[in-house]
C-alpha cells in the first residue's frame, strides 16, 4: 500500500535516527570550524577508497530500509513511489551527517536511467539493483580527444565477432572511471552510415582485459578524470544497450538525465553541491569580516548572490521540471558568477596563501566552478539546446 507523505516522512525519520547522527545546526560563523571548500580536491587513493567504501555502506543501509530507489520500479527493487517522496527523503537526510554520495551521481543519475529506458531485461536485472544498492559504481565513456560537443564524431570502434564485440580506441574526461565497475560506452559500429546512425551503446565492464585507465590531474589538484584506452577488448553482445546502430537514441536519454541530475532536484543527486558552498550567509560574513558590507557595489553583488541562489533552488524544485538544459545552464552560470564575485571580495588573498582563515580556501571554488560550464555539455551547447528545443528558434547550421 502506498504510504502518505506524512507516513513516509515518519518512516524516513525513524531510519535516519537509528542509523545516522544529526548534523550540528548548519549555522555558519566566520572563523569557526574548518574553512575547507572541497571542489575536485586532491585526495590520496586511501582517502578516496575510504570515501567510496563509506558511501557504499550507507547506500546498502538505505537499500535494506527501502530508501535505495524510492522512485524505481518494484520489479528491480524500487519502491515505485512518486518523485515527491524522494524529495521528502532528501530534505530529511540533509539534517543528518551521512557519507557524501556524490560518487553515485553518474551511476544513479545517468547510467541507471539509461539502462532502465533502453536496456534488455538481462541488463536491468543484472545492474539496476546492484547500482542502487551501492554495490557497483558507474562512469560514462563518451567523450574522445576528437569528439566532445560534437560527440557523433566519435571514432572508438566496436566490431562484431560472433557473439562478441571487439572494442578499440580511446575515451577521455571519463570521471571516476578509475574506481568504476561499469561504464556506459558509445562506439562506432557502422563506418558507412551517417555519423549518428552508426553508433551503438554498451554497458562496458571496466575489468575487461585490454582496458587501460589512466588518471588525469586537474588544476584543482585532484584526479577525478581519466583517459581510457581499449586495445581489442572483448565484451559479450548481451552488454549492448538498445539496437545495433541505435546508440544515438540511447544517448539522448543519457544526456537529458545528466543535465537533469546537475540542474534539478530529485533527478539523480539533484542540484549542485557547489551552489551550497557559496551560500549567501557565508559570503555576507566574508564581506563583513573585510569591512566591505556597507560598500554599495558589494551590497548589490550580495543581493544578486542571494537572488541567484534562491532562483537555482526554486528552478531545481519546479514542477513540472524545467528543461534540463536550462536548469543545468542556470546552475553553472550562477556558480561561476558567485566564484568570481567572491574572488573580487578577496582580491589577491584568493591566489596567495596568507594563512588567514576562510580566504585562500576559496580558490578551490574558483578553479573548480569552470568545470560546470563544460561537463554535461558546455554553456554554448546548452544555449543552443534551449534556443532550439524550448524557444523553437531556427536550428543552427550544421
Ligand atoms: C567536470 C567534467 C566532467 C566530465 N565528465 C565526463 C565523463 O564522465 N565522461 C565523458 O565522456 N566526458 C566527460 N566530460 C567531457 C565533456 O562532456 C566535454 O568536455 C564537453 O562535452 C565539451 O567537449 P570538448 O571538451 O571536446 O570541447 P569542444 O566540443 O571542443 O568545445 C570547445 C568550445 O567550442 C564551443 N562549441 C562547440 N560546439 C559548439 C556549437 N555547436 N555552438 C557553439 N559553441 C560550440 C564549446 O562551447 C566550447 O566553448 C567532462 C567534462 C568536465 C568538464
């Protein structure tokens, strides 16, 4: 029987009370506690492993208690409830200290919806429960050195050989591929067909012999991206998602899911943690600390920060949801504007470490925010999408 929202909330509270500590009141006071701003920060492999393990253990608990896949179909272990229920869960969970779940963003917000929409029964049964239980992690194997915004130009090949596909080529910018168990792969299966008609999608087991994952170091110090090389790696045909040469159709689901999971709440991991880092109350205290809060230009910027913050929050929760490209673009734009505004407040302190609390730490946001304007599709590509798909403007010449 479907619970009411109140009954469900009571169930969630009981689960959280029994399994997690309440977060301390989330009031920020300048100079107290850690000033760390974690955006693509450098982590040792031991720290990364520990974070992944803690996140997996938490998901396993959520799954056992019936909160692992609140909106998912019951046949794959989901609760079959409306997105409203997921939002109730997320709102309540935000008041507790639970391990960060960001590493599941791609697995649950992007790869799982793609499998659910286009995968065979075998793929759904094999992977969906394990993904939501946190047992396995997933990445996207899409971009290549010669194919980013124009992904249809990709050249990684998949050649049929009996019941197997032989994969050769290279992917790049594959976030978290170094600890993923599977990857959503797009590969060219037909050379003669028009670009978008010769591509097939696969769920690629990352442990397949012939796979080489090489981390790339980012300017923030972390190494979340990778290059992935395929040297005649063989996978079974049952790992194919959708029909042969119908990969572009599959990819449309992937793309929409990814944008939604960045800009919308309750879709995957909802909104961007980066927006919260530049919460207005925090930045107001920064301005006060440096005696800038009476400066009319700074006050105007603080008002804009507050407005932008609220707009991102409201957009993320809008029903019916905002077009994913618009939500993703608006979120990325706000975070980047916030990062540059904070840099203006701090002046040279953001690039030279004086040891002063709450100053140089912001460099992580400044360096990391720009990634949001690129990952999941660039700002320009989002604007094209909104122009053509939402506003009905003429298509750009291809
Ligand atoms: C944080 C992050 C995470 C990522 N994670 C993954 C991942 O997990 N898996 C994966 O496969 N990829 C990933 N990527 C790669 C990402 O999808 C690509 O970087 C992105 O699609 C842009 O491609 P590109 O870098 O090749 O730039 P290009 O496509 O070469 O674009 C260069 C510039 O040209 C502009 N441009 C291109 N086409 C147009 C157009 N038609 N109209 C107007 N302007 C245009 C772009 O806006 C950009 O400014 C990630 C990237 C980032 C930053």
